[in-house]
C-alpha cells in the first residue's frame, strides 16, 4: 500500500504542459490531492511568498519539486531550477529557505549531483518520473529530515546521508566532534 501523502501540500515548478499532466497523474496515484503547478520560478516565488492567496493549498507549501531545465533560462532574468533553489536558500528575502526541494532532471552526472547538493537541494529525481521514485524521495524528506547547515558559501540541508564510522577524514563540525 502506498504511503499516505493525502495531506501533503506540494508545489510543482514545471513549464511543459505535457509534463505537468504526467506529474498530476503521479500525484493522483500517490494520493496527493492539492498540488499547485506553476510554469516558472517567478510564479513559484510568488506562491511561496503569498501562500494564503492560493486556495489550492492550505496556506502552506510542504515540499517543492522543481524542474532543473526550465525554458527561458537566462532570458529576461529567468533562472533555471537549480539557480532558483540556490536563491530560495540564500536570499535574505526568501519566503521559505527551509523548504524541502526535489530537483527533477533527465541528465544526471556526478558533477550535476554535486552542483545540486551544493545549491541546497534535498533530493534529486531522475526523469521521466516514476511513482515509486517520487514516493521514495517524498518519504525520505518526511521520515528522515536533514538538519540545516550554514557555512560561508552554503546554506541548506546537511549533504551527508549518514555518518560513517570508518570515515578517515577530518571532522569539521562541532557536533561531529561531540559524537566521537
């Protein structure tokens, strides 16, 4: 039986109407009743900044799924999904810097995974999306939320999935030193 996601208020940033339909189908299958779908980052910022104005959600957004490759990137100040995630985390005027973010992309390489993690993304979802992969990412966010870390050039969820007892490198965080 699928995980109960019926009370999850989700924001989808996807410009392609066909992909929006695919996402909506997945959401229905997972029991997500009130997804808010917007075509770009400007609309997403507005929806996050003014959640009460949007009757689709209950006045809050619990998680955002954002397409990495958004059309219009670079034109008229438009940004791709990764730049949007970075801005959401780092901008002092951010409406929700702690919002869990899933970035969706068809192209996954080690460098792109590193770039996504460095931008403050919680999870990466490979396109085309499957119900199982989407549910896994959502469960990870719900059941195992990561603490947020602030550094000189980074703010976002702790990029480490787990602490490894056999890790030979330096422990740079104060809580790491206390746990040893």
